[in-house]
C-alpha cells in the first residue's frame, strides 16, 4: 500500500468514515505501511507538542521531517532552531520497539493560555527507551504509558505513569521530578529508580537503585524516604504501605530484557510473562496459582520457559501459536 498521501491524510484527521476505515484496514495488512504510519505520527507529535502553529504549517513541516527521516539524517532544523533540543521527546535507537505518541490540547481555566499533553506508549510485548526534555532517561516496560505537559522542564517536571518505568533522572534542585501513579507521588532530585503501577495489579511498588526518593500519597497521610536497596509497596484496596530491603536488580532487570523470579507467586509470574511476550495464558485449575517459581529468563523461547515452569510446578502446558498479527499466541496450563 505504502501511500504516504493517504497516511498523512489519516494522521492529520482529514479522512473520515469509510475512507479512513479503508486506509486503516490496509495498514493492518501492510507491515511497511504501518512503519511509515508510525514515523509520520511520531514526527507530528514531535513538532506539534513543541510549536503552536496552524495545521497547514504543521503539515508542510511534517513532510520535511519525513524526508529527513527517509534520508536517515540525524538532525532537522525548525525555524532556525535545533529540533532535537526543543522537541518533546527524542527517540533513542533502543532496538527493542517503536514508541507511540499523541498530543492532546487542553484549555486551562478558560484562559487564552493552554498546555499540550504528550503521552508516550510502549506497546504490548515491547520495551522502549526515551529521553525527556530535561535529559532524564526513561525505560518503559510493556503496556506502559507516561504523560507530561509542554511546561515540563520549564515550570515543572511532573509525569503521570500507568504501567512500569525505570527512571535515570537528571538532577535539578530547583525543579524536582515528580511521578504520579494512582494515589502515590514519587519525588526525586537526581537518582535511578523503578515504579510499577499497572492498573490491574493490586500493588504499586517503588524500588530505589541509587540516590534518594520520597514517596507519599495524594492526601499526604504518609511519607517515606527511600535509601538505595529499599522498596515501598502500596496496596490499592486497603491503602496499606510498607517498606523493606530488596535486591534492586530483581525489580529493574526487565529494562535489559531479563526477568528474574525468586519464589514469586505464580499469578505474578504469569502476569509478567503475559505482558513481556504479549501472549494469552489460560489457567485451567486454580491450584496452579498456589505454586511459586524461581528462574532468570533472558533469551529463552516460550517452550523453554514453560518447560521450566512445568518441571518446577508440576504443570503441563500447550502452546497455540497465533496465525497472524491480530491473533495472540495462547498458552494453556493444566495440573499434572
């Protein structure tokens, strides 16, 4: 299909109804077209999240940006300025996945001023790496999203997180970085830490590798300061929170494509495998969840992973491969 005009029309919002559906349907069937679509969306997000200008100017800049991408040039000039310095996000060649962006325009208190909101996604089964405008580096785990506004690194350094992310924070004593997830706020100056806050998980955890962070709830009913090697875990349902000593590598190794399990409950193991490999897992007997699992998973295949689970937990497995991109691979677990 690879028709850049059609792709651009969809991204800019000019195609509607059946015409839009037809192009989106073709994108599903054409891998190269989908990659083109992602490039164009990324380019538009980079430009629109940092500049306030009419749509027709955006479209022209957009095409210029795309041409630069096609030529594999590293820099792009926008109105005499270096876009890589002022862009909302600069994509690193992490080699693990593409990032998906969208910008949302929101008026504030009926004033003329407004903020742009930029969200960055890591898709299912992928790990992504990005750099924020303040040079903070963020690794996003599978099925995760961070959102920040156009005042980031100017008047604030506030991020909303859904899912899991590891942060290597650039120090700025005047504007501390704040990560918000559910009812928790994590405040830092310069440090490396992990936050896991998937919507369907019962707990939110913060693990500190180096530096220092402060954790509190939205009502400020509790306040914890973490030292390196400590974890705070917050239970959503009860609001209870506790702090303990941990080995950080167990909780942050995912960013390097490694999963570490140490007598972890099977429900947590399967949840991480679902997200990491973008698979469906069906558990046929509840007693399977009574098992615990210990392993370090790096480059093992699904067969090798579930064979290990089978040996360790007395479980039989069946892998049903997905026939196409729309169909996930499914794993069925039964007790022996």
